[in-house]
């Protein structure tokens, strides 16, 4: 017996849920301060996004979801899972031609993961590269989005 929904209907809803979870996790990630409940919601939303992108997404969607998970775990000061997810996506963005804003995001999140892991040199290197790439972006909206992320990433100590 069929419930009247096609595979296309299901995939459409899964894409909507992936996008909604992704957007919620990013909104929470950009807050300057979060409660413990918000930290938990942020983790759950990021995992939900990954779950649905693994079902209906392409390699780029999955890489972006892994990048979000790396960022969220770093924000929660959990460097080991942050490194795990960062490793899943770094090659997708750094070993191929991708958009400049994507490379800037990878370096920003890499800086955050390194900060959480107390890896001072890596933190500094990625943070400075993220700043350089962001400054070179032509699109003001891209810079605005990346700067919102940079605001929650600890700056390296000079």
C-alpha cells in the first residue's frame, strides 16, 4: 500500500529538512554566546543536516555539512570530533577548484578547530589565510557571511 508520496516528494522534503537544519545550526553558531541547550541544539541540527545531505545531497553538500560539524564541535570545545569532520571535507575544498568563499570558510573553520585543539601555529596560519581570502572576496554578501563566522572564532594571540 502506498502513502501517495513519490520518491521525488520524499527527496524534496529531505532537502528542505537538510536546509532547515543547516540554517538553524549556522544561526546558532553565529551567536556570540549560547546556552548549554543552544549548544546541544546546534550539534543536533548540524548532525541532522549531515544525515539528510548524505541521503539527498551531492559531494559538495556533504562536504559543507562536514565543515559545519567541524565548526560546531570546535565551538563546543570538542577538538577530536571537530578534527574528524574537518578531515572529511578539507580535501574537497583545498584539493580542487572551488569558490574563493569556500576556501575562506575552510581556513576559518580550520582555525577554529586548531584553536579548540590548542594548536597555536595551525590556528595562526589558518586564521591569517582566512582573513586574507575574505579581504579579497569581491562579493559583499560573501564577506558579510564569512565575517559573521570569524566573529565567533578566537583570534590568535600575537
